[in-house]
């Protein structure tokens, strides 16, 4: 009965030149996320719904790439793998071994947007609204790459679509002894990627929230992402110790909800008191 489940045997490489060097799906996923985001930002500019001109989009993307990579990488070791850094500091630079945290990436993006906002004289909250409307594309491709890599697998399950991940057991373990698991990466791709992208795009194009309430869309994204992440975590095997009985992904998402609520409720009040747009 066990072998009725699909055994994950996908290679993380599109093209492989040596044991640890080649073109990986994970890298291509980031590239596709940024490329898709750039196309949407250009569409916003052409439609007159963005204060970010097309000629400045490449500069913003460079800042975002640095923010995502540095924030995601450092965030992974701060939130999930601090012991690894203490025992082997060089692990920070071995990017080919994986290790990115979406919560750290959010912090990196926020810092990159703050710098770009100041240098380009474009309001920070407006930039934030633009970026959260395209961010689910990157989350979608990233989660699909997680599945291809056979990492961040789910909890043990007996559902018909469960998958046997050989990497979830010690090396050399017979397949017959490796229990099938939820393909939680695909659940998260659907929740954080497809569902959240549809919601963000509907809010962007079908409402006037970008112009009338700067910062609100970013707040809605943070809350919606936290909910999607917490739901996905129900099926995902924790990749680090629990905090207050919660997986770390769920625990850190609490702070995203707080930030989202602040953006939704506090920013309009601050703007009203100052008598100027948010």
C-alpha cells in the first residue's frame, strides 16, 4: 500500500554542471517572481494607477532583489537556524545549500522600500501598496521551487495525494519505512501564491484603495498572508522548535497581523490629523 504513493524524485537542477553547481529551479523561481512583478508594475504605470514611472522600475527591482536576498537569508538564520551560524559562520555564504525566510524577506523589502522612497521622492506607503500587489507571484514560484527541491515537507498523512519525501528520513532509510506526507509546499503555493495574488489584484484594479487609502492594501496583504501562512502551517512539519506551542511560521505571523492592523487603522488617522494625504 505504501508504494501507491508517489515518491519524490525531482532534481533541484534544471541544468547541472557539477555536484553543487548548476542552474537551479530555486534561482529561476526568484527570477520569474521579479520578472512577473516588473511586468505588473509596468502595467500599473501605463494604466495611470501608479506614481512609480516605468523608467524607475529597474532601480526599484535592484533594491528589492538586495532586500529580499539579504533579508531572507539573514532572517532564516535568525529565526530558524541560529545554532548553525554559531557552529559554522560560513554557512551564511553557502547560498546553494538553501535557507530563506519569508518573514526576513519582508523586513528586507521594507528597508529597501524606505531607502528607495527617500531617494526617489515617492511615498513609502504607495510603494508598499504596489509591491504587496505583486509579491504573491514570488511566493507562488518560491513554494513551487520548495516542492521541486523536496524541502519543507508536510506532516505525515494518509491522504491519496500524499508524497514520500526521501529527504525526510535519514539517508539510507528504505522507502518502505518512509511515511508519506502532505505536499504542504503545494498547499502554500495555492494559499500564499494563487489565492493571495487573486485577492491583491482584485483590490488593486477594482477599487480605488491605492489612491484613497495609501497603506491599506499593504496592511490587508500582511494580515491575509499571516492567515494563509498559519493555515499552511497546520499541514507542515515544523522545521524548528515551537514557540508558545506554535510553529515559528505561525508565531512570527502574529507580528505581521499587528503591523497590518496598524497600517489599516493608524495611518488614516495620522493623515487626518496632519491634514494631508496618508
